[in-house]
C-alpha cells in the first residue's frame, strides 16, 4: 500500500496513519447493447463473477450503476439486487435518464453473487463514464469495495459513511502527468488503440476521486493493474511524498500483493494461451504470438525463427549454432510508427553473432535477462551488427530474450523490451516470459507441422496428376484440378490422357471414394494400371473389368468410379465404358447444344461380379467432350440433377479457347455453397483428322514390296509439301516394313501414314509376337532395324490385338519437334 499526502488524511486521523489513495478497482466495459464486453480480475474479486460468466451478460444484472444505464437495459431486476442509500440513485436516474454525456458516480449496497437477498450486502463505490467514438464500447465502469477501504484504513462507521465517489480535473491533483500515464494500467487487457481512446475520455470527463468533505479529495489509483512484487522500490508511486513518515503497510498486505502479482501473471498467460493458436496458418500464428506480449507485458516484441520452421519443412535437425540463419518474421511495439522499421525490418535473415545475448539464448535454450541495457552493453551489441546502430533503440531499456522451443529443440526466440520509464524485467518476469515462450513454441510447432503436412499433401497431389499435353492427335485438351476444402486438401480424383496407336487418344476421369493419403495412394495405383492396360490396347469394357479385379485384390475397401473413353479422330468415333461415374457431356459444334451421354452406368470399381458395357458414339469435328468428377456437380443437401443441368448449360457456353471454356464451367459450378470434395475436370475438343491427311496401303508379304513402300511414302510426302521429311521417312519405313514382310504369315501387310503435327507411320502384320530390340554385334547381319528406328524417330512402339500386331513410330516435322 502507498502512503498518501496530508490531504489524504481523513478527519480525525493522525498525520502518521495510512491514507487512502491506492485501492483495488473493478473495471468493466459495457457495449452499445448493454452487455459486458470487458471484465477485469478486480471485477471478479469484487462481484464474485468470473470473466467467462460475465462477458456477454447484461450489465444491469451485475452492476449497481442504474443512473448510467438506459432504462430499457436494467428493467425491474435491479432494485432487488441492490439499494442506493446516498440519495443519488433515483434523482440522478430521473434527471439524466441514463442517456447523459456526463460521467456519473454513486454508492450502493449490493447482494454478493450467489448469496441470498437478505444476507450481508457489499458496500460498493462506483464511477461510470459514457464512451463515444467508433467501436461497440459505450460505458466504462470503475467500482471499489467501501467495506474493504474501511477495514484496511481503519475508518470507523461514521467516517466511512461520509466517503463518496466523485470527479476532479486530473490537473487539479498532485503529479497529474504520472496519473495520466498510469491510468491505462487498470484497463482489462485492451489494445493500445481502444485503451488510448478510453483514457482520453476519462481525463476529459474527470479523474475518479474519493470525497471526504467538500474540500478534501483523494485521487483513486489502483494497485491492481500491472502488479508488483512486495518489497520492490515503488519509484512509480502516483501520490507525491510530502512527508518523511515511513509507509504504513496493513497486516497481511505484502502477502496479498504477492498473491495478486502471481494471480495477474497466471491470468495473463491464460488469456495469451486462449488468444494464440486460433489459426493453423503459420504466418497468422506468428503475428498472434508476437502481438500477445505488447503492451501488457512488454513495449517491444520481435520474433525470430529458423529458416526450416518458416518454410514449413521438416523438424529442424539439432540445436542452432553460429551458422544458423534466423528470420525476423514479425515485430510489434507501441513506440511511434516507423521507429523500428529501418533498423530491424521484418523479413530480414542473418546469423546472430557470438558474444551477444541473442546468440546465448539461441544456443543454450534458456532465457536471458538484462535488467537495464547499459551504454557499454548497447555499444557492444551494436558493434556486432554491421551498418546498423541499435544503441538508440536498446539503450536504457530492460531486455528479456526467451527461446521458442518444441520437443526440446530451439525453433527460434523472442526479443522483449520495456521502455526506461517502465519497471524493468525481474525474475518473475523471466519465469512469465519463459512460460509465454513455451506455450508459443508449441503453437508455432503445431502450425509448422500443419504447414509441412499441407506442403507434403500438395506435392503428393501434384506428383500424381499428369502433365497433360494440350494437343493430341486430332484433339485439343484442357484440364482443371481443385483440391478439396477438407483438412489435408488431398483426395482421390484424377484425370489422364493416353496416346494410343492409330492416332487415338484415351481420355480418363476417376474418383476414389474417401479422402486423404489412403485415397491418393489408391488413386496412384489405379491410374498406373489404367495407363498400362491402355497402351496394350485393352478395349474399354475389358479394361474396367481388369481394373475391378485389381481393386478387389488390393483390398476390400478399394472403391472407385471411372469413366474411360477412346477417341478415334480418323473414324470420328468415341468408344466409352463407365464404372459408376457421372456421365460425360457432349457439346455439338453444329448447333451448340449439349447433352449428357446416355451410357450404361455400371458398378463402381471394387464391387466385383458386375459386367461392364461399352458404347460407341459418332462425333463431328469441333465437338467438345466434358468429363468431371462428382465434386463439381454434387453438393450436400442439393439434388445432383441440378448440378448436372448446370454443367450442361455452362459447357455449352461459347468460349474463345479451351482454357476459357474450363474457367466458365468452374465459375458457374464452383460458386455453389457447401463444396468440400476435390474436383477433376477434363475437356477435349474433338477436331478429327481430315481424310486427305491419311494414306493407307496394303503390301504383299514379299521382300520386293519394301521398295514399293518407300516409293509410296515418298510420293505422299511430296504431295503434302514435306520434301525435308522424305529421306528419314524412307529409311524408317524400309526398316519396319522389312521386319513385317519377313514375319508375316499369310495376310497382307498394312501401311498407314497420318499427318498431324507430326508424321505417324503404322505397319501391321499377322504375327502377334511383339518385336524386340536386340544387341547386334559388329559382324551380325540383322538386329539393327529397331535401333535405327529408336534413334531417328521421335517416338515408337508396338502393340498386339488379336492375332495381329502394329509397329508404329512418329517422325517430327521441321520446327515442331
């Protein structure tokens, strides 16, 4: 307790007795709806109601301030809760109507929370300040326990009854500047913006005082706010010392101050713990952790993290050292704007020099406390950093550096500082700061792990999605993939395009049921199986049957839908089979109409024992085929038919390009609320291949036909205006036709040349055995043909169907490789 001035001495007391001045205060803020928005620990102690129970409750149910509340907010319940006995209540309420712009004060006897109405009542002094300006805050209430004031100060009942709350200009009081500086400390955990606005209005309306008579006023200052340990030098006392009489401390006050200090720090840590970690976003978590310390615990806070943590990578290996790069990721302070920006900019990365307190904290993992940074120390610290003068920023300040750790590994550290005019950090602050950093370290590590898992999931998903070539033989392709909104953002949707012999293209869309890594792993297995079977020219229905068998062998829980289509641009035909997937949309180029293709639905992959059917659909050049997964058209609570209708409508919308057409579909359907599933979309414009760009011949199984094949190819390429391709084409055709003639059994050999963006050559014979590339020696007369093809062709391959096989190769045209 503090010693007051002589004018603090109540009538009838000796000059050496304790005087009123510092008393416990309850601080409450009421919003525009009459509900409690802030509730201090002092309010909990005085009224017996905790913060969780009070915030959001009607103030009229808790506070005895009838004259300051609008009439419709306190209703009829208030008279039963308290009684005014100083004559101010009814008259004040009648004259002001609860809607005054002036501060009001009063005194009341209040029934303690949870006690009977006929029990002992609290003697409560209160001050109420109406608040104006932006934000919901509309009333600040200060309250004190007159009974405690009487007991601690030794006032008798007659004197205590003469004490009343009032207001005075703060300039009329001793040490007015100190009063103004200390006033924000009573506000319950507010930011500097809101607390500054409230303090300015309190000073304008009048400082709270206790009136003992018409001429004796004592300024009310709290000793609950920023607590102090008992026995510390109280250089910041707000009431000037006008006598040399020693301070009189009531019995038990030191223990209570110690208890209050510990309780306040525990409440601070509890509030910080509930405020940080509201988001798993690493950047947001860093800002929350740094901002939590300012201004209540420190005037400056800067957070530094290791590069691996900031990048969301795996857990850092080993302790940091002199080569460990730290990033300054956020700075929070209540100094004038811009003061720190140039010297300690956010985003800067560097290794901290040895022989600095920052390095000591980083490598030891223990807090470093410097009560005051001396000129010598600030000079030494500043000298370790090139081209920056830290002395004006750290000189004279109290410095506390706390490590941010998780699983006993230092992830970074936080630098905390207090201005010279504020009490320096002490051992209790070191403990509080260490606990704050420990909780912050766990929250940051959780955010780091989440970011790491997000990166792993994104990388896995990206690696499993194919790099689709936008131009295939006779068709153009555009795709979109949208990750789901569920945690992890990884699922089992996929699409694929596969080049097939005969200038054909396989178009695939599939959806593994479920989400997460298991679904993604199954998707990868099924996609690989589809690619393998497609290149072996497995018919669509047979491919889905094989895929179903594979899924059942992999496990009972493997279920997926799949739509497999083969486009033949020469015949102008689609060959499709469906395994429980939503039907595709076909947009006709002739009239712009769109339709859902009527396909046999089939059962999902993994059900087993269900036959699959294939359907052929004729298409024209310019038609568009749209395949997607159900995440695009199905929303929980809505009929999937509505989504399919929207898909048909948006797919038919004219677009300048394939990418624009995909974007139109995504915009039309992805705005529907409730989408959580991932989405795969594949669109193919079926351009076809004109008949004049295809040449076919039948050759007899006679070695003399090899020369004819060369001549036919030469004439066709010259007719197409491709003389530069003749020489290579003749050589490759000669090698492949020679092998076909040699191995043909009885049927003629087929030769086909197709012109697209490259030249495709196909040679077919009736020997189903696939050719092998042999290792020919220097004296071998055969075995070099496929080596020549492999060296000169852009691509080549072979496939067997029935009792026939086809060897094909592509020759790049000049400028199109």
